[in-house]
């Protein structure tokens, strides 16, 4: 929403808030999901790696974590650095917008994968 304004000050503020939110809420939430999910699985089943739907869920969630750690967070860090600079000049460089497109693409994948995990965990298709 901040990007739609094309206002450097608003974008810079929003960029910082998104980054802080990910560090303080998304990361701890993901860690709690992994820990509690594995604890529950190990309490209910003997060898959870032999259960296809549990393994598929783990793999999809792992791919999501990989996307966040190695693609989205580095993009956010670059965007935050750019935002600190362009708030001073008022001019938003094209690099920022290209990073936004990349973030939106991989961010969409990182949202869809946990929804697939949720569906797999509910319906246990395999």
C-alpha cells in the first residue's frame, strides 16, 4: 500500500515496519509452528518421515523458510537501505521497484506454500 503512494517518506517508514514485523513476529511464529508441529507429530506417530502427508508438509514449509531466509529477507534488507537513502533525496530509484517486483513474486510463493501445507495437513491426501 505504501508503494502505491510513490511517496519516499511513506515507503521508507513502511519498509522499516515490514522488516521489523518480520523479525519480531514472522520469524518467531514460524519457529513455533515448526516446533509445535513436530512435537505433535512425534506424540501421535512413531516415524513421521514415513508418513507421506507429514513429509510433504515439512518439505513445503522448508521451501517456504528457504525462500524467506535466502531471497525475501535479503531483498528487504536491500530495500531498507535504499529507502533510507531515497527518503533523503525524495527520488525512488528503479532498483527499488525491481526489488519490489522480485519480492512480490517470491512473497506470493511463500504465502501459497503454507496454504498448501495447511490443506495437506487437513485432508491428508496421501
